[in-house]
C-alpha cells in the first residue's frame, strides 16, 4: 500500500467505508467506487502536484497571470482516463454531467477541497461549475453549443460578474451596471469586481448580471443576465484583487469596467428581467459546493494538526505535543465539529436531490453559515500548533485560512443568510405561542379536575402574560 493513502493506524480505510451511516442508503455502488477513485487521485496525484503548480505559475505578476501550468493539463488527462470529469452536474436536473446526485458529488467534493489543483483537474472548479449550470439550465441551444460545450470539455474557463465596488452587493437589487437595448445589440456600462477567474488567460466568457429595467416597480425583475466574450471592445481589467495578500493566480479576482460594451441581443440568457431567478438558481448549488469543499479543507487542516502533534522532533517542555492535554482537547473538538458539519452538508445535499435548490433554502443557508466558521476554527487550531510555520509559506495553512475566510462572504455574507433564517424561523413564533398557551390552559383545567390548587400563581404564568387565578 502506498504511504500516500495511509490514513489510520491500521493502514488505509477507503473513502467509501467512511461514508456516514445516515447517508449510505443514498449512495449508489457506482458512486462508492468513484469516491474511492477520487480519494486516490487527490491524495496520490493532486496534492503532490500542488507544489509543482505553485512553482510553474512564476513569481512576477505578469508571469502569474499569463501562465497555464502544464501540470494541470497532465492531471486533467489522468482524471479523464479515470472517468473523474464533470462530476458536479446533478443527475436529477442535468443530462450533461457524470450522473451523480448532489449527495454523491458532495462526498467527492470533500476530497477535491483538500487540493488547490483537484477541482480544476476534474473540471469541477468554481466559478465554471456554477456558470455551466446556468448555461445547462437556462441557456438556449446556440448558447450551449458556443459556450457550454467548450466549458464541459475543459478547453476554456469563465468568470461570473455580479459584485460591484460602489454599492452594497450583498443585496443584489443594488447592482447598477446598465444593460440597454440598442437595435440588435445590448450595450453595457458599469463596473464589477471580485470577478473570480477573469485573470486566467483561458477565460473566454463572462456571465454578467446587470439592470435592463432599473425603474421597474418589481425590484426583482429589474435584473438580467447576459453573456459577454472577454475580448469585447470596451472591457478594461484594471487589477486583480488580493485575498489577505494572496493573488490566487492565474485565475485571480478582477476589477473590471464596461464602457459602451456592445454584444448581440442573442447573448441574453432566458430573457430580460429573469436575472434574479437565474442567479438564485446558480448561487444555491454554488453555496453547497463551497460547503462541501470546506469540509475537506477542515479535514486536511486536522490531518496537518495531528501530524504536528506526533512529530518526534517537536517536544516543547520535554514532551511531544500530543502529551499536552490542551492539544488533545482541541483535536477532540475538531473531530466533533467536522463530523457535525459534514452531516449538515449531506442533509442539505439530500434535500436538494429530493426537490431542488429552492426547496432547500433553509438547509443551504444553514451550511453556508456554519461550515466556513467551522473550517476557520479548525485551521486556526492547526496554525496555533505549528506556531511561526503555521502563518508562513512553509505549510498550506495560511493560504487555507485566507481562502476559508472568503467563504463567509462569497455567495452572500453570513449576515444575509442569518437574517433570512431568523425571519423565517420567527414566523413559527405565533404558532408556538398559541400551542404553549393552550397547553398551559389545559394544565389549569387538569389541575381543577384533580382538585389541585397552586399556592403560587406565578407557577402558571401564561406566555401571553396572563396569570392563573387558582
């Protein structure tokens, strides 16, 4: 057995054997076999190749954003031969994918989240996954053939342009980029930023959210989604934004302006005023994909944490770190928190499979809030164990933390989801008030029936504010 796969004191326990019992009935034999292939591919091929990828990018900004590391193409060839390609498109909703459910892909995506190359190597990298879902679900045949096919083949990459620098984009109704009809064309004017993937030399298409009808009284019908080729005249990429100092080259996060950018009217997706519908259809699955990968990142951080605790060369105060009780406490808590988060993610995936993303809004919002915080907590504990090595480039932990921190912002910040969850949960309040009040009232009646008197009337205070007169 390869030491690269060893994951327990008794050798290797395959991924299919570690599927939580509650999820196992929903996983096909084919998916179990593929899951084991994904684990082996990530652990033995992708994670070692991450070091090559980092060095092939180059050092200068110009090099980093014009590079296409050859190791990626080698990994993609291996993935295709193994059948590990386009795993993300759920079988219940799309014919273009590999035929797995959201749950089955969720188990696989956890492993992809352990490597910086694995997602792209299997053509399951954001933002392309969400963009392919948009084209597959909402695009017409011409749009699919021109853009979806090369994306599915991994020949090109894409970017999703929604967020804007001058407005609070956590509320998508605030966006200002104008999309105006002019004859057989649409003309775009405005700015976008955090346009992930726009720096990649292989990025050929932008999926852009803008306003075609800014004065429509129905604010959710003001927006539209349009396809914009990256080399259309009038587009300027001003800079790539860093994430806590990391530039995420070669893909990057672009700050882009549109100055009278003209595209054919046929590039409109689904029709004017359908933008909000499209982005909600896109972001729901995207949120669950992020959560799946974040569980894998947390698992990787715990593995690094455990490795540090058992390094015989590290003996603070004369003992290895695993001899210090505080470290074992952190390990135990990390194990509990990862396992709990995984179950919540798998539950959300099952709910999406049973209905769709719209039918699983609560579950998606829950994992969108819980999982990134859990991930950051585990990574932070691992960083603390490594000390100075944890915050520099000698371990992957600092970069993992930077990526993990963005997860509390992307696809809607925590506050938006928490507010909506709170509002929806509070709608149950009147029903609970009525039920508890009725239970107390019936209790009073039973007390009378059994001839029991209560000396202290406060013992039967009603939730509604009434006090018993018994």
